[in-house]
C-alpha cells in the first residue's frame, strides 16, 4: 500500500493541523459519474503531481501559511453517509480557523463542504462556480445527489447565492432555471471577447465566498483528463485572472478542485490540477493586494 502523500511532499513538510492555514482534504468519491469514469483516482493523482510543484508560485510561497493534508475521507456507503463524513471533516477544519481545500472526486463532494459552512451561523457566503456545466438539474439518472445536481441542491436545499463562470453545456431546463431565478454568471465566450465586468461579482454578492472549481471549466487543452470535457473552455491565465477578481476584497471560506479523472500517461492534466490548487492558495494568501 502506498503511503499517504502530503500536498507538496518534501517542498511542504507535514504541518500540524492547528498551525496550518490550509487543510487539504482528499475525497475520492465516485458514485454518479455519467460519462468517463475515474474521479475516485483524482485526489491521489493531484497529491502525486503536487510532489513536483515548486514552493515559490511565481509571486509568493503559499505553504508559508501552513498546509496540512488529512487522510482521505472514506467513500464507502450511501451518498448521504459520504457527505456526512465530508461535512464532519470540513467542520473540524473550520473550527481550527483553517481554509478547507477539498480534492475531488466527483462534484457531489462540494455539497458536504457547503453544509458544513451553512451550519456555522456566522457564515453568510456565496458560491463562485467554475464549470463547463451548470449542475442545476433537479435529478439526473434518477439521483438528486448526482454530480449534475450539486448546484441545484445548493440553491434549493441551502438557499445559497451562486455565480457561474465558464458554463457552456446545459440542458434547456437548466437554461430556463437560470433565466427564471436570474442566476448571474460569465460564459467563456464573453471571456474570449474580453467582456469581463469590473467588479466581476454582482453588487450585493456576499463578501464571504466558497470557490468550487470543476476542472472541465478549463479548456481541454489545459486539462483533458476529466469525465465530461467540453471544448471552448477558459484558458489557464484567464482562469487565474477570474479567480483573482473573485477573491479580491473577499474572504474565501473554502474551495475545492473536482472532477479530475486521471488517464495513464497524461501527467500534464494531473500536474495542471495540482498547480491550480496551489495557485488558488497563493491568490488567497495575497487577497489583500490590489489587482494589477
């Protein structure tokens, strides 16, 4: 059996949880994949690839704030049982004042983190979702907890504000729901044309945010190893710019990177996902800096 890897490995030696700003929580959940399988191997692939990261991210050393990697959340049993474990693990990190960083696993894992945040009475927050898909179906393939329904659960079950970035594949029902509920967002076409509002998030959006980043929100030229790749996605530097605009002036209460489905020999996708995780950490570390 392989030993449990810490995020960054030798570059980022294991740090005590009570002294770490970031808690990396692997959640190898795969219960409702609907096209290409493999998300259960995503967290391990990200941790493996993170061993090749440099501590200096180009502007800062996010690991200086402390990065603690927890054991993987057990993903046997029912979806509700798994989500309960995720919620408990995230709640523990929040109680220590840490930023929980979930590594998926399918997108459903996000719901456990959102439940943990919602349970904290002082946490008024909204979701910034990077994704090729809206994930707003009421049910999908008979499952209301499908990865295709996670943001519907956030809206209907948790009553959370939502801003969607990169969505370019959705059902007509999801399109109608976004129109009826006036769900704001920014499509990749607008990004390509440079039609990016400033500020990015709408007036009145909560100052506290949770970032959920499905890797298929990126163009497949950046990350191809995902179960449902969609052409026409966001490029690497545009994604970083949009993340910075989302984070600036706000408090990030947690984030996740989900839906990596590793393919043998495609180290580039795994490494890009690991670098994305570390890049978000860096942006959070530097959030008080003005945009340049």
